[in-house]
C-alpha cells in the first residue's frame, strides 16, 4: 500500500503487488513498481546504500530508510508506505525538506574560529578529541529523527533532534571556538528546553547518531555555560 | 509543516519504551491538572458554607459502590507514575544514567508501583479496612 498525493492535493492509497523474488528492500520494491506497474509513482533516492539520506519514508508505521529496510525484516506480506510525517508533501512520497535544512542552517553547523580560519600552524586533534564527536558526525541529514519526534509534530519552531545534535557536535569539537554564538540558540525557547526525551529520534536514526543523548548533553552544557556566565565568567 | 497535533503524542503503536514513557507522562500530567482544578472547584463550595459542601460530598459518595474510591486509586496510580518518571527524566536530562534510560524507567516505575501498593494498603487501613 503506497500513499499517493496528486497535484490537486488529493490523498489516497494505491495497492501494488510486487513478486517476492523481485525485491529485497523497500526501495527495490518501489523501483519495481515504477518500472513495471506505475510510472507516475514518485519517490526520492540516490545512493541506495544509506549514505545520501534521501529515501526516508514511513514504512509500516515507522520512519525508515527505504534502501536499507529489508522486506524480510518487516515480517509482513502487506507493507504500508507513506511520506515522512511532519513534512509537507510535494508528491506521493516526496516531501519538502526546506524547513528542516533551514533549521539546520540556524545552528551554525560549521567550525567557527577567532582567527577566521587564518591560522598558520596545523590545529592538532587527538583520537580522543575526535572520538568525542565522531558519533554525532555520522548524521546523513535524512530527517527521520524529525519525523519520529512528537515535539516536532506539534511545535514547528522547535529546532529538532538533528539540528541540535549538529549544534552540540560543533560545540565539542576542539578546533571550534564558536560556542558563544551557538549556546543562546540551544538555550532559546526553540532549543533543548522543548525536548521531553521521548527518545524516538534515537530509535529511528539509521546511523546510530543518538540525537536524544546529544540534546541532554547539550542541555547540561548550556546550563554550565549560563551558570559560568552568571558567576562572572566571560561569555 | 504537516503537524500531527497533540493527538499524535498518544499514538504509541510501534514505538519504543521512551515514547510510551513520554506519552503516558503527558496523559498523567493532564489527568493531574484536571483533577487539581476539579478539586479546587469542589473545595470552593465551602465558600457557600459547610452544608453545601457536606451535601455535595454525600451526593457523590452515595450508593453501594463508591466510584470515587476507584477514581482516587486511579489518581494515585497516575501520580506515582508521573512522579517516578519525572525524577527519572530530571536525572537523565542532567546526563545521569542517559545510556541506561530504559533500565532507569523500568526500575523507577517498579519501585513506584511497589510504593503505590503500600500506599493503597495503608489508605485502606486508614479507611477502616481490616
Ligand atoms: S540524526 Fe540520524 S535520523 Fe536524524 S538526520 Fe541525522 S542520520 Fe538522520
Ligand atoms: S538512497 Fe541514499 S540513503 Fe537511501
């Protein structure tokens, strides 16, 4: 069952039969439909190997990557596919990612340096320092966590799991000096205070980024930073 | 944005432990707030004098089966749940036990349910049970 949405905004489900031996993943099943049954079906994909982050959709009630979801793992002959929730649908399974990327940009997800990048010597980073943020840097911007988060579903201004994780990832990078530009964003009304630790982002994340953990750590970092500020430390 | 709305919070089908904890925390919180308002409205009848209050109490506890005892027990259940999960969340949000948050949830809720049973037992004795 695939949820469709046409140019008039009408939404309905279409049923397709895909022979079991023709596909092993959900993406392959969709490609089979596109090539053999219905050329009008729209969906996004590119790498087919859980790297590009473009094939996210809701599969049997959970946000998943179509390319890495094995049909056998769903333990059902009937598979229900819908576009990712919490995004506006453009057509069929294709959703508008602009609001997600706009939030991502807001958190300044890049190294900020006092020297504006004009450093003369190499900036060393030990394996320990790298391992601090390595897990969070695995994010492929697939947006599944945004679809899984119940708070994103009710508050469109909440920055959400992936952007806040990116914010934290750069804050803890030893090469970065931009925490003062990001921490107010993290501590704002749309930041960590909105998270209620439902943990669905971590459950949904295909790359084991664990955004819900990053958000709680960011909350503590934000608190420490503010306390230091109140106690007379410099901002 | 395509919002799912507050109803979406309670869609616990196919979700993990953390989500169940989240959804029931919202639900129990709402029950507690509604109870609090009902309680205050009820108590404010005392402003009309003792007789009004007493007749109200008599009216709602009337009958062979006191439905309010059952409601009180359910209220105790949501309060114990909410409190235990609230403490667990506060610790997790300070980064304590983050990696074992599911274990924390089950442990805290188990302890709180044992305390609930004890509370109900003593409440029963207090009400004159043997
Ligand atoms: S944190 Fe995980 S689920 Fe969220 S966008 Fe990154 S890879 Fe996808
Ligand atoms: S097609 Fe690239 S992540 Fe699925």
